[in-house]
C-alpha cells in the first residue's frame, strides 16, 4: 500500500494494518491518496474505489483477520466464494483494522520476540 500525503511525503506499507498505524500516528497529515495493490495483478489502485474482502481462510498480512483489495467486484465475489470472508468497503476494512489493532500488534510483537530468540544462541 502507499499513502501520499498532501505535504508531498509518502508512506509505503506491506499491509492495511501498517497503513492504519501510520494514519493514527500522523493524525494531522492529510492523505491526498491511499493506494493498494489489487489482489490478483498487484497493480496499485485507489483504496477507496477497491472492493475489500475482510476475513476468510487465507492468512492475512500483519493481521489475523485478512483484508484484501480487488479492482473488480466480480473477482472479489469469486474470492469470497472460494475463501470465505465478507465483501466490504474501504471504510469498513479500515474500521476492521483499527478493531484488530491490539491483537494484531500483540501477535506481531510475539512473532518478533520468537524470531529474536531463534537467532540468539
């Protein structure tokens, strides 16, 4: 994902979770555009115009409850049919990201702690 702020700064991210964190940390910055990679072709599209799928049986990126974006509504519906989840808007997906923030942040911290323990002898 990519946030382009009105002051010309940008923030690139691997997930909607990280975008939500950045937006919360920079509450006074105004996003000019928020772009997301289409699930199928990975081309950047406007996040607000995307068809979002929240949940399902595929693991998410930086979250337990996955959030995927699609350019095409029919492709999003086919994804839901094959993998579960619910079709939502960008606002609903962002709300889900904030609802998941505590458990996702805790999960990420625990994974990083385990990784550090494996690296150290």
